[in-house]
C-alpha cells in the first residue's frame, strides 16, 4: 500500500505548487474580486480556473496513459523524458510566453479557457508524466478504461489540492494581506519550474 | 534578456502603492536640434536634491542619426507586467523606447548598468515598421501587459490611416498592426487604456502630411484636424465606438485615463475651438455600457494687440491657450493642464471628475506674456510637456511643442528650458526658483527614473 501512495502524494504536491503560483490563477481571482469589489467574484472565479487547469492536466495525463498502452514502456519513458527536457529548454528560452487575447473582463468560460492555455503553456500536465510512469500502470491494468480511470483520478487529486490552496491564498490575500507583498515575495517560480522540468526529464531519461 | 528572481522593484500592483515609491533621483528627457543638423539626444538630468549635480544635465546621449525629431518615449516594461492574465513580473524595467517622430526610427536605449549614462543598443528602422505594420511616424509608447504598444500618425506614405502597432517586449521585433477592425477610425495620435474594462481609447491629431509642414490654416478652418475619440475592445482589437466632440473642437490630443482600474473615466485635452479659440478639457466616461464624453474645463483666449502676435494669430487679435498636454496624478485627484499659447500651467482638483476646481496656476513664457521665473529673464515657449512624480509632489515642465509649429507660434525662436513646480497638498502650485535648466536643443518629453504619472498602468485598485 505504501508503495502505491507516493504517486498520489506527488500529484497532490504538484497541485499545491500550482495553487500557490500567482501566474496559475489565484491572482486572477483576486483581481476580479478587487475590480468588482466583492469577495463573491474571488470565489466564483476559482472553479472555472480549476476546471481549465483540470482539462489541461487530463489531456496530458491521458496522452501519457494512451501512449503507455500502445508503445513499449522503455519508449514511453524516452518520449516523456525528451518532451520534458524540450519543454524545460523552451520555457527557459522564452520565459514570458502567455496566451494572447485575454483580459480582465472574461466570463467563466473565458476564465476556464485562459486557465487551460496557461496550464498547457506551462507544461503543468507534463510534470505528472514521470510520476504516472513510476506507477506500474501497464502491469496492473490491461484495458483502456482502467487506464483512463487512473488518469482521471491522478488529475482529480492534483486539481482538488490546487483548488484548496488557491482558495486559501486568494481569500487570505483579498481579505487580509493585500497585494503589496507580491513585490517582495513573487519569486520566479517559472524559473524553478523550468529547472524542475529539466531535472525530471533527465531523471526519467537516466532511469529509462 | 535577463530574468529576475523577484519582481522588478519599480513595479507596483496598484497606483496607490506606486504613489508610496521613493522620490526620483534621475530624469530622462529627449531634446532635438531644430535645424536638423546635429543629432537629437537623450539627456539625463540629476533630480536628487542631495546630489552635488542636482538640476544639472549629467549626461547627453547623442543619437546615431540626424533629423529624428525625438518627441515622446516610454519604457519596455512597467507595472502592467503584474496583470493577472499575462503575468511576467520578472522582466526588467530597463529599456527606453524612443521614437523619432519625423524619421520613424525607434531607438532602444539601455539604462543599465549605469542609469546616468544610457546607451543605444538597437535601432528599429522605419522599413521594418512599414513592412510589418504598415505605419510610420511613431508617437506614444505604452508598456502593455502583453507587449509594447506604439501609436503612429500615419501609414507608410504619410497618409491615413494612422493607428497602433505592437512590439515584442523581449526582442523588440515589430509584431504587426494592432487593429483587427478599425471601423471608421482614420486619424491617430495618443492612446491609453482602462485595463480593468478591457478598453483602449485613442485620440486624433492629423496625418503626417497634415502636420509636418506646420498647422495648415485651410485644414484647420475647415475643421479637418482630429475631433474624435475612439473606444476599442482591447483584447479583441476591435473598434467599438467613436465619440465626436464636434467639428469645431480641433486636435484632440493627450489622453489621461483614471489610474485606478475600477474607474471608467478619463480626461482629454483639446488644443483649440474654432468658435472662439478657447481650449478645453473633456471627460469620457462609461454609462450603462456606452461611452460618453462631455466638456468639463474651458480656458478662454486672451485678447492681445495684433502687433504683439505672430502672423498666424494676427487676424484673431487674441492668444489661444493651446492646451497641448495634460497629466493626472496617480491618485486621480489632481489634473495639470498646459496652456502652451498663453504660457500657463493650471492645477485642478478633479476628485469629482465632472466638476474640476482650479486650485493653482503658474505663468511661464507665453506668446505675449513671456512670463519670467525669478531672474530668468523673459521666457520663450510655454508650459508644454508636463510630468508628475509618483508621489504627486513634483511637476516637471518643458516648453517646445513640435518643430514646425514652434516656428509658427514662437517665430522669434524658443530657448528651451526644464522647470520644476512644487505641488502642495492644499492644491497650491509654485515654481521652484532654484530649479531652472536651459538647453541648447529643444526639450520635449520627460520621464522619471522608475516610473511617473504617465508611464505605468495597473490592473489592481
């Protein structure tokens, strides 16, 4: 049982990390609250953001699961490793890419779409690949349905943690902290993230 | 370009936090050679009262070409980098983008490592702007959340339409024309935005062919210069509404939207009215989804004997105020209005934007008045470009408008100066008689180190 627990903890931790990153959504929720001058706007922004993030993660996780089902495990690892390293290099080289055409006045659908693009451009789902690959999925499940089930569960636990952390941070900032602390404490998480992508890609490559 | 580990310390989430920023110690000012023979320059002025070189020009960076006519300029990045939908807080506020209004070149000038001695690191050539965006005569620069926005007076041939194009804020490559659908808009000049309302506002002067040889009396009397505002959907890049101030309101120039992103109003200055040569300030505002505009300040022309007037004004027997620049303090409380013709800067309390209340005024120069500053002797030119410090306590003024127009209204020539005014919390306005700097070349826009009241925009109140 303990053996099977660590991947779930990893999904949750990654979720917490995305939840705390201002660029992934909580700051947008706070901005909408401040613009409309109601906490309600903060809270109602969180679900669409989480939904968009979830969609991006599910897409990535499904891609891994399907690939794992059809190609030999060794090749999957190699592919995943190269994609991770490639993404790490890309995000380092062009650190300020972001979706165009968004604005402050998007509706719930626009917010979800923004979050989907933001998570995808960030490679949020990709990071789950090495963890998924560390789970003995192919050995345990022989049919696609159970693969999909695992994928959804992985994405689900990720996004629930993310949502919980986002909710906590955004309400705290909106009600108590204010935005002044951003100036001092908005560490360059993107740089750390690029590093993490490179590292996990390399580890996956070495253990492939 | 370097990536920082923490946000650039000059970025502030809100105008309220920005107004608590430390006082500026340096100012950057562009100057141009009216004869077009010497290169124009970016001058660094020491604004630190504790420094030995306070009020002195401590560095002059000559441009690599002649005849640019440097005019307005702006930063590569500013507080809008903290906007939640396109956050990139770890970019540096570092490069000044300085367009030549006549040459259509844009210089990229690096203010680091030595902020006192910046260097030209790149030149964007007019051909690149023309081929990739179809525009020329770049004017206003604003650092946007997702790129650097630049307005242009005309197309590559010097005709209409003028418009806006976007530069990549990492590579400074011209990304292309901004407008997807320009609707009825033809003339261009200034632009700015209400980030909280996804709305861009643009104003109208004239095409390069209409302005470069001086103000054209025929066009003016026919009401042919710009008299409209345009409202745009910022993310969708589409024209939404034209607001006509009336054909007699000629030349609708500087736009100063409220800095607070939750407020949907702003101020624009009109140079002159054909009805009585008065100048005015108007407020645009959103009401039930539609945008409206109304006049809130009118400054009358001042009668003067014809023999004291330049040719262009002799038939009218009056000096028009010619409001050519305005500026709004970061707290949206105070509006400064330059009357370049009469030589006056006025300060208004605009805490109720629909009922401005004049609280202070200083006379400097003027076509007839030539008002002096303590012992300066007669001053030429008049208050023109006005910049306000982030804390709202200091106001900087220069006195040249635009080469060919300078000659028409100040035919005896303009000796250029930079002046500082002190803005009291009680609404007073006083010229600092110890701060008077004269320049060989003509002075134009000033920007302050770290940001000022016209350099940054904010996504949070």
